[in-house]
């Protein structure tokens, strides 16, 4: 069922997060592979997502980092896309996707010219792991296997020691997000964004492997 | 009901609320002191600009007006359905807004939401549902997704979904169903200053850091499984 979240899935996740507050582990690893709300129990699913959002923030406020790992075939969409971005950091593979509305939903409501959900290359240029990593929405780009995710998660747990949001940290992020929507207003393809970021051959980005993409990002930030 | 009418009913002592597009921000006078008023109107589709407009106002209020209550007026048709919005990680901006609502709570600002017309999926998740308590006016649309889109995703016939929406509380749109399940406190006949003062007073008197919704959904009989399942995962004290 596409990792969809209904009443029971939500309750289990909330229970685990609350347990983390009692047991105080070094970090919580949140493995997300989900299309969002389970539509068959739409209302209960929406409320469950909202409860997960509150619970993630409660764990983080308790000084325990929550890392989102996104590497499954469903990605993290809908409410679970919001949940992923409430975590301390998102680790994603190139195959992973992170967004709000699925391309199929946008196509159904807004038309195929707005978003052709069958155009897989386009879907990945808009929602895929590489794009999210290059834009800074995901902290780490990880090879698409369990060992790499484990290694990256361990490194991240070691690096993130204090992650409680403050007025100052949210003000800083507010500033970054405002600048970004101004700079990229009206863009609708990853290719245009990457070109604007100074990447000389944006059309080559989808072909780069993980190592080359990480190196490219390093050069962009240098 | 028109926004202006709702504001006049809630805040007879006066309000100065600005409208930028479909984004509401401002202040209002109440017998309990000044409150921050913010939200969306006219079935706004939440995009980056709206989300960041609201989060900016929350951060500004938190920075300059300690403990000032927040009153969120919710009318949203959900998230904007657009490729350019998704390209810039719309879920990230909605998460940022949700985190700002939560920060205000942790710093002692009470908050309540009033659904004035529509409260749909991602738009509702990003701020309305994050408040300490949520209320809804009569005849409001509280739901998750357009049934045509839902039909495509679930591969269930549209006619069948319309039929189901007619009677299944867990599935059917409607604020009453959210009351039963613990996410909405009550459905109001009309907005009034008395209701607002009562609700804010109640909020100030209780500790709201805990999410009470599973508990409420259980005691109201609309969501019987969530609470025992979540509890069964937490170890008993002392173990």
C-alpha cells in the first residue's frame, strides 16, 4: 500500500517516538518510504501524520536528533514529506524522492502540461535525491544500498550533537528560504536551477554517480 | 462567512489585520490583551510565499511579544499543485511553518485555530493542525484530497468514493468527524468574542505541550485504536 499512513501505522510511529523520549537514545533513525496519508482512511491518516509531526518535534526538543533516511521506491511524499523535513537531517539516495504532491496528483488536477508523471527523468529532476541534495534540502546523498545508509547514519549521529531549534536558528532558515524563492521564482525544471547555480553542464548531472555529485556540491560551496 | 464579518464578531474591541494576497496577518484587541491574528482566506492554496509569509510573522511575534496568543484563521484548499513549487521543496517550507508554530508553543505562546471555510491536507497540516486547539465553524470543509485525484491514486471508482464519503466518518469530509477523532475540539454555530475569550482562558490554564488528540479521539469514541497501540509501545515506568 505504498507505505501509506493510517491510524495504526501512525500510532506505532508516535509510540516509538515517545518511547525514545523515555529511553533517550543517541538518535532516532526514521526510515521513510511512504506516499503519505492512507487515503482509504483519509481523516484518521491526516490526524496521524499531524501527531507524528508533533512527536518528531518533541523528540528533537528533548535533545535527541531524528534522522530521516529516504531510499525506498515510494520516496517521502505527502504528509510524510513534511515529516521528513521536520527531522534534524535527511539522508537520501539518488533513487529516493522527496516532495509534497505526487506527480500523478498534480497531473490529474493541473494537467499533463503542468507535470507529466510518466516522464521519469523530469520527475527525478524535480523531486529526486540528487536535486534535493544539490539544493541543500537533504544533508547527505547516499549510495542506494543498506550498508551505505548505515555508514552515513552513523557519521551523521556523530556529527549532529545539538539540534534543538531556537528562535535564532529558525530566523536564519527563514532568511535562507526567502532568498531562495526569490532567486528561483518561476523555474520549473532542475536543469534551470542547476544552471543558475553555476553548474556548467546541467544536462550531465543526472548521469553523475554519487561521488561525482558530492564533489560537484563541494566545488559549488567552495 | 466573510473574513471581515468573522473578524468583527471575534474582535469587537478592534482589529488591524492586513491581507496580502490570501495571507492574513495582524493584531486584535481582546479582554485578555492583544492577540496575533494570522492565517489564510479564500481557499488559499499554500505555496512557498504564503507559508514563508506566515512563518515570518510568527517569528517576528515570538521575537517581540513574549507569550502573545496566536489565533489562526484557516481557509486553505491544500497545498499548491505545481511543478515549480515542488522544485523548491514545498514540503520543506510547510515543515518550516509547522516548526515555527511549534517553537511559539514551546516559548509559552498559547494558540488556537478556527477553520472558517476549508481545511485540506497539507495546508491544514502546516499550521492549523499544529495549534494547541482547533475549532471549526459550521458548514466547513475539512478533508484530505479531491475525490477525482483520490480515485486515480487508489484505483477506486470515483462513484464508489462519492458513495463512501456519504457515510464513513473515517473517510467522509466534515468537521464533525474530526471532532469524533480528537483533532477538532468543537464545531461552532457562529464565531463570537465570548467563545474566543473562553477558549483562550482555558488554554492559558492548562499545560498544552502534550499532544492530547489520541486521548480525545479515544474518549469520544471516534478513534479507538491509536491510543492503546501507542501506549503498548511505551515501556511501563521502571522497566
